[in-house]
């Protein structure tokens, strides 16, 4: 990014302590900072790292008492200030195709908003709509009558199939698939007859969907992902699932058909939820758990099958002692005289 | 779809009870039905939902005793009748590219059958064959000498690599990869030397493979997916696996190299099977299980490692009581006089 | 491949026992070998299979004592000799596009090395570099200023995003995504604000990455995959993870942000590692394990949460007996007189 610390202070509306002329080339985490880097310290527990820090400059949260000889800027929240700088830098680094690449195949009746970027080999089928300032990177597929909102970014090889709907500022990472058929069959004469999946997927505003994740279309009606929900890579959302707002689903999470997930739910990596479950708002599901019964709002669950996390920890602790426990039972049996 | 209930009755060869002139715009599930929708009731346990139903009309299985004031059609199996209607509607909604898109790259000696749809930016390498009426959506890749049967649908960004074979009426959802290299290495001088994977994948008729699922080619010979088997999203089938007919594998299932899975096996979500296992025909593997020994035909297994499901349920129930069990053992020890 | 056994002996620098004029059409495993096939026997435990073998010829390790009437070649290590033949055959079967396909979109300042193969619909954004003899199959996406080394193979629909770096002889299978954004958010006013991911991915030499696997770019700095590491399908490597050399990660493995994995680590299928863990060099993680604390070098762990594998096996054995154990405790309680 190549700025002086003084220029960075201006961006943040804050003051430099030390030499403001120092050049910053990159932003870096505390552990990896090298000369030329600007780093940040927001957590006083990490103050010990200040000694020996090789960065050229740093941002400090006001709450940090520790001193540093390095040029620095004090801000209310160094984490948030760093994020603000990173956003600016990310924007500099992002170069969507300016306009519509001549190779793109745009169907009849497609409505492209103002400032839409259409990369090479993009396909928009008939009747698709793409809102202002949205970016379709190379190899993106937008199905017939699909609707993409404003300010979205669809990375290479992502696909939004027929009639599916994305809100504004949605990010689809590479290889994500919105609107493949839900997985449903009816047993007829000993075979699995496909149940047509004629519903759609509806994704709210400010949703991010990770690389190679999949959100299936509904049998009828809609599969829904609420606004503000963030989904990591290789996640599977089955047909007719309803997901609330501001959820966080880590990588390789999967939820089976027709389950309902409330607002603000967090599911860690490799969690699974079987079909027709209800997950209460604000609940947390610990890594690798398998949810096989409803989860009450605000609870934390873990285990296979998932149940109360604190209870599960106690059971795990006991399970760790099982071999010794068996010996104690054998001892008891030996000490107890045979039944008369 | 926009039909009168009378027109729908004609399609189903059945009679309307009530006003046959009512307009149906959409098909819908019982829970989401609104005015304009046709819904269905096949399960008498759900008869209570008839009261307050907002649908415009419905299909009822003959076995349903409950009455409704709504216009309806009685059929032998409302589930199957609904499926028939949905199939017609799905066909109306499906618009493959009519013919061969001018951007498609078709190699030497490629044989495209009658009525094949080839979308924009499709690649068929030299010697590939595609059977009559098959659909290759935009961005599909068909490798050298690969063979696709009749009536297949390959969605955007799916790939069938060199020499792999698909039967008739196979569906590949977006991003699925057939015939990537199996994962095999030989330790040579402390490094992992790649074992070339020169076999193929052979997929039977009427197989469906979900979005971003992967089926690897064999080291030698074939990885096989039997006819009628249905595979959900993000599933991994390793090299040299042999899968029988009419299996069902839910999302994020994975099976390691050289395992054999019999006919009619069901594996639920996030199940794993290690290499060289034999899974007997008709068995069921419960969600999240890890199969680490052979599974006898017709059995139901769960757990990590997987074993008999009913036994596992009893063990789980006992494990839930472990903390109290430990207390009971402490009590016993306290009550029992020290050994003399 | 169609060679006489004598010609194969010449390739291997070894001698034929029996009729060297026999024609070999294919290479095959011991279990699937048919007339026309060359197979191999490297493990004396499998010597019993020699009887009834239908292959036309075979390779035998010197250590094998068993005799066979089939024409054969004795070599030091039949496994390695077979691999050598398979490599030759694989090369014959591989037909990358000769040169640069006219449809490819190559940006400004892109440096393509000598002998690079660029398939149909490949996109290389401005400033990308691709080393000598590398292969970009159809539909590959190479981002701005990305650097691909020499002798790499990128299969259809794989993507290397902006500024990411691949070493030499790296293989990316179809649908793999290098450099999607890491999954990071800062809670601001009850919403998840995206933390920009401005770092890169750096992949060493001789790395193989499976179909639809994902390696996310770092928040700052680098996500690193060390040379010689082999990654199977549908694997997730999160942002800022540092992976050593010569690791093996089986399918559906996932590791969360900022974890560090030493050299020579093996993780089996569906293993998960939470964030900020340290996995010691040479350790092995058994299928389906969830690593939730650091793993010492050279150890073998299993279970959820993962701990010492042998200890875990003992605990599992005890857990299998829990229902009977409960009965034994009830018996003890019944036999012991009530507390006075």
C-alpha cells in the first residue's frame, strides 16, 4: 500500500506518536510482522509481544497500557482501525473487469445494472437480472430468470441456477453452487424415483458463501439464507432449510432437508444437523457435533448425538477414566463376598 | 404452471370434488401452501393440517378419511400424483440450449447424438461421445474419449475426465468431478511418489451425483457406481470403490479406496467408510458414523467406530449416565470396608 | 499400451522368465487382472493369489519365493517397477492442448513459459506468470499477478486467485480453489463485519491438491502448504494455516485458521483440526478425529476430542461394555447392605 504513518493517521483521524514519516508497505499480524509492516495490538494480554517486535509501526488500542519505542497510532479499537485500513487496501487490490468482456454470453432479456463487471466466459441465461456495481468474475454462470442484487461479487466458477435470488452485497466464492436440485426420491417399485425440485433458493443481503459450498433449491417454495449470515467453504445447505440472520457456519458444516435455524446461530467446523430439526436463535454448536434433536435457543451443544455442552464435557471426562473405572468395579466385586 | 384444477384432474385421470374451475399457479408443500397453490395430503397423520389450509386446491390420497371444503382431487397415492405433476412442471421450467452453442469447442472425432444440447463454453475433447438428447450446460468439460449416455444432464462446471463412462439418464450437478486421480502414493526415499491413476470411472444408468461431489478414477481398472444410485452434494468416492445399485448417499459422505458397497445401501450425512471395507447389501449407516470394519448385509450401524445401531444406542444411554455412575462407584467403595 | 513382455523388460532393465513375446495391453491390479494384462506381486503374503491368476504376465519382487508358470519379470521392487511402467503409460494417455488455444483470454503482462499448454476458455489475468511446460486445462482461472511454477498441471475449473504462488510440479485437480478469502469477521453492532483477507497462499513444489479442495488466502501474510504435501478431495485448509513438507491429508479433512502442522503429518479421512493448534511433525491423526488440543510430534491420536490412540482404543473397548457394566454396578449395590 506504501503510505507514511502520518498518511495512515489522517485516514484514521488520529495522531502519530513518534516518527510519522516512517514508510508502511504492508499490513501484518503481530506474529508475522517484519520491517516495512504496520501491525496492531488490541488485546492487552498480548502486550508482552511488543518487546522485540520487528514491525515499522503499529496501531494500539487506547486500553493498552504498555509502552513501545516504535512509531505508533493510538485509536479507540485497534482491531477495527486495522480492519478499516485493510478494507481500503483490499479495494486497491481488487480489479474486476471494467465493463462487459466481449466473450460473455448474455441471454435475451437480461438486465445488467450500472457499473456491472462481466468477466470473460460469463454466462447469463435469458431473463437474468444483475444489480448495479455487481461483479461477475470469469466463468460465472447465472441461470434463467435468476436475480442478483446490487454490489454482489461472484467469483470464478460460481453458479446461481434458474430463478434463484440473491440480495445485495452477497459474496459467492469460487465453485459455490446455488440452486442445485435438493436430494429427494420416492421409492417406487424398488427404485428411487427423483422428486423434481421446482422451488428456489433465496439469499438475503450481506451473505457470504465460501468456496465450493452448496445451497440446494427447495422441492417447492424456498430454501432461505437470512441476511448477514456467513458461510465458510465446503458447506452443504439442503433443500427447504430456513436459515435466520447473522449466523456463522464454519467449513464442512452440513444441514439436512427442511431444518430451521434461528438468528445468530454459530456452527463450528464439520458440524452436521439432520433433517427437520429446529435450532433455536443464538445457540452454538461445537465442532464435529451431530445434531439429532432440537436445540433450544441460546444453548451450547456438542457431541454425537449433540446435547448440552457442559454435560457432554463431564461425560467425556468420565469416559476418559473408563478403563480404570472397570478395574475399580472388578476390585469391588472381588472384595464383596459372593451372594449367599 | 397456471392450470385449472379440472385440467390437472385430466392429467391425473381422476375427478374433481368441488369447483374444477379454480386456477392453480404453483405446486406447494402442505406447510407453505398459499392461495393459488395446489398442495397434497398423503399421510393421514397430517389430516389435522386440513383445517385452516390456505391452498386453492389439493390432492388427497384415497386412504385419507378427513374431509375438506377445498376443491380437491382424490387419487390412489397423492405423493406419486404430485410427483407426476412436478415432473411436468419441471420439464416446462427446464430450458437447455437448443442445439450447439457457437462458442462450444468440440474436438476431433467427437460423436454428438441427436438432439444433444451443448451450452456456451462447453468443451468436448477429441473422441468424446455424447448420447441422444443429453444436455451439456454451460462450462461443462468432457474429457478425451469419455462416453456420456443418452438423456443425461450435466450442469454447469461439471467435469467428466478422459475415458470415463456414464450410462443413460445420468445427472451430474454443478461442480461435480468424475475421474480426477485417485489418491495414492508410494513412499520412496522419504517422499511420496505419485502412483499414476490410469483406470477410469464407470457410472451406470439413472445415477444422480450432487453438486461438487467427486468420484475418482481407479489406479487400474474401474471405480464403479451402480445403476440407480443417488449421491448428494460434497460426497467423495475414492479410487477403485465398487458401489452397487440403488444406493443412497447423503451429503458429505465419503468412502476411501477399494471399498465395496452392496446394492441398496443407505449412508446418511457425513458418514465415512475407511478403505478396503465391504458393506453388505441393504445395510443402513446412520449419520456421522465411521465404518472401520465390514458391515453385514441388512444391518444398521452407527457410531465411531460404527457397530450395531441398537447396541450403540444402549451404550450411548449408559454413557449419558457416566458422571452419576462414577458417583455410585465412589459410594460403593466408601460403603465397602477396606480389604483386610 | 500394447507392448511385448520383452519390451517391458528392456524398459525395466530386467530379464524375462518364460515367453517374452507375450503381448501386454494393459496394466492391472492382482484382483482384477485378465488375459492381456500385466500385473504385479510385491507382497509375499499375497503369493496364494498366483494360482488361478488370469493375467498374461507379471512382475515379481525378488523377495517372492513362490513360482508361477506365467511369463514374468523379476525385479527388486515390483511395486516400484509397476509404478515406473504406469508413469510411462499415464504420459501416453495425457494429451494437453498443444500450445495456446485461440479462445484463451490472456491479460496484459502475462508471462507464459516455454511449452505451456493453455486449453480452451482459460483465463490468465494481468501479470500472471506460468512456468515452462505447465498445463492449464480448459476453464482454468489464474488471477492477477498469480505465479504458477514449472511443470504444473491445473485441471479443468481449478482456480488460483490473485497473487497466490504455486511451486514447481504442482497438480491442482478439477474444481480446487486456491486463494478464496479466509473466513473472518469482527462483531460490530451485532453484525458480522468482514475482515478483508489481503494475504496470499503459497504452495511449495510437488504438491498435489484434490478435486474441489480449498486453500484460503491469509488475513495478512501467507497460508502455506509445504513441498511434497499431498491433499485429497474436498479438503479445507483455512487462512493462515502453515503446513509442513510431505504431509498426507485424506479426503474431507479440514483444518481451521492459524493452525500449524509439522512435516510428515498424516491425517486420515474426515479429520478436523480446530484453530490455533500445533500438530507435531510425524504425527498421525486417525479417521474422523477432532483435534482440539496440540498434538506432540510423532504421536498417533484418535477420537472426539482427539487423544492418544491406544488409550482411546482402551476407552472404546470399555465403552462397548457400558450397558453390562451398569448391570454389574446395580448388582453390587444390591449385594451391599444399606449404609447403617
